[in-house]
């Protein structure tokens, strides 16, 4: 399965409704929503009201990426606000299983994420319990960073764990995805590409989404 999840962080926040309409008309199956608290990451983005407003206009699955400490405190509210896939950072909590159970009891998908400096082995106990692993290919916090080339070895290691423990689990990467690395990422077994600047800085955003999606045919 190949999915593009454009990251709202790079969109024009004064025109979120037209952004949602573009996403609805595009071949992007998901919309990536980056929530930052200024503690887990040095940046602050937005919270529930923005997610609720987007939910009203966007017909695609909202792929919510929580970059917050103690995500267990807010999981229920993000579910209520409209998340369809809810992903938390493994290193931001000690309550991983509790969070996954809360997400599942609401009937939505659970994702687990790690930053580039976290050992991929921390994911192993959770791979057969989640619908998705999100591997950061930049340090969480800002859009527009350069893709970390060392990520491919980590992608291969996580893909091997997924194949062994839960082949239905999706693998998503986030940070610095562009037209050059997209074919290679798909070739390494990535299912979901998050793309902020590559989509929203493009002259034709719908075509940019198609171009990223077509990368899966180039490998
Ligand atoms: C970074 C965010 C990303 C970011 C990606 O902390 O998690 O989702 O928006 O932006 P690009 O694709 O521009 O690197
Ligand atoms: Zn993200």
C-alpha cells in the first residue's frame, strides 16, 4: 500500500479550508497533522481547535503526529477532535501500551514513532500492537529540514521487524521527503510518505502529490 500524507505544517494557515479542498480533490489518502508542545520539541504548532476545524472540511484520514510529552494525557481529546490515525513518540512516555489500548478502544488506528537518535529496538515490543510505525527522517520540530541519509539503514531494520512480527503494519517516514528520495524510500519498503514543503511549495500541489505517488512505480 502506498500513501501520501501531505503535512499541514507547510500549508497556508490563513487558508486551511481551501487546503482541505485541495486535499479532498487530490490522490492524497491522508492529511498529516503535526502537533508540537514546545517541550518535547522546541517548536509550538497548534492544538485541538485547528484539528477540529480541519476535520469539518477534510474528507481524508487525519494522520495526527503528536510531538508532545506525556501524550497519554491528551490522547482521548485528539481522538474526539478527529484523528483517524494517532501516532505518539515512544520516547515521550512510559505508558506506551496504555496509549495504544486507549486509541484502539476508540476504534481508530495507532502509530508509534521515534526520533533519529532513538534505537529502533525500542519499537520491537509494540510492532505487533500498532497499525503503523513512523520513523523520523529529521529531528521532530520543524518542517523544511534536510533528510538524514543514514535513515535508510534504520528503515531497513524496522522493515525487517515488521516483516517478522506484523506484516500488516505500515511504515511511514517523515522529514525531508522530496521527488529525489521518494522512489528510494518506496524501494526500501516505506508505505506512507509525509511531505510538507515538497507538496505545499509546489506550483501545482495536486500534481506534486501525484508525482510522489508515481515514484512507487519507478523502482
Ligand atoms: C517535523 C514534522 C514533519 C514536517 C515535515 O517535525 O513532523 O511532519 O512537517 O516537513 P517537510 O516534509 O517539509 O520536511
Ligand atoms: Zn510529522
